[in-house]
């Protein structure tokens, strides 16, 4: 299985997309992906780095090439993990539902598509494009982030239909760490050590 893939050719079974800025990739991302793989018996987790997050004002600190290389290098030891630069290739902000449509069109009829995300993302879900279509195409797997517990699901009752909220409840995973990319960027700007938090 190639670590760097331009498309999903050759993948089948239970496949999860894991989107984000990965700015920078850190141990929490890897732990979350492995927790999801084990809990949902996934056959593959595909990291999909975003060119820009359209809901965030700042651009990533790392260049596209730097982020892509760092992710690929650190996914290599796990044969179930790979990275796809489909959103980086756009050179513009992307929306997750477009990526899910692209992925679903490539997978065979016997495969299942999932979307892995942190529970903190749920607070802005009402600003996402077509979230109900997204999670119908790619069933949500939510890894709990500190301070963003399962009560987040109940706040989505006007954003998602009940059947998708139930899927989210079933696929809710406990926290795997307290590391965040935001904290790491703040430490770097302040000149503080981030050893042990980031991958190299």
C-alpha cells in the first residue's frame, strides 16, 4: 500500500478519511487515527491535509510540501495509513462534502466510507457545507477532545437528522490525548520547547 496516494485506487473495505490542517501533524493525530482503526475495524485511514481551512483566518505555518512530507514520513510504519493530497492540489479552500463525494465515487459497492473528526469540530458544524450529505456519504467517527464531550451531539439536533446523530453516538470514541495543533503553534511562537508533542 503506498503511503502517498493520488486517489483511492486499490482500497476496499472500511475506509476512513481524516481531514485537517495537520499544522503540524502531532502524536494526537496518530493516536486518534489508530484508536478509530481499532474501534471500528477499519481497513484503511487516509489522511487528507487541507490547503486552507475556510473557517479559520490564518494560513498554515507549514508549506503544503512540508506538511505533506511530514505526514507521509510518519505514516509509513503503519500499513493501514496513507495520505492523499487531493485538497492540497486544489490550491483553494475545500469543503469536506466534495472530498467525500470524490472518495465515494471511487470505492466499490462493497466498501464503507467514514469521516474521522475531533469533537471540537462539531461546534462549527452548522457552518459546514451540506453536513447531512457529508455524513450520509461518510459515516462520522468522532474522537472526543477535552472540553468537547458527547453533549455536543445534542446541540446538532437542528443541523443533522436523528439517524445521523445516532450514528455519531455509536461512533463516539474516548479522548486519546490533550495535544492540540493550536497549543503547539502558540508554544512555537513563544519560543517554548515542543519536544515530545510533535513528530519529526
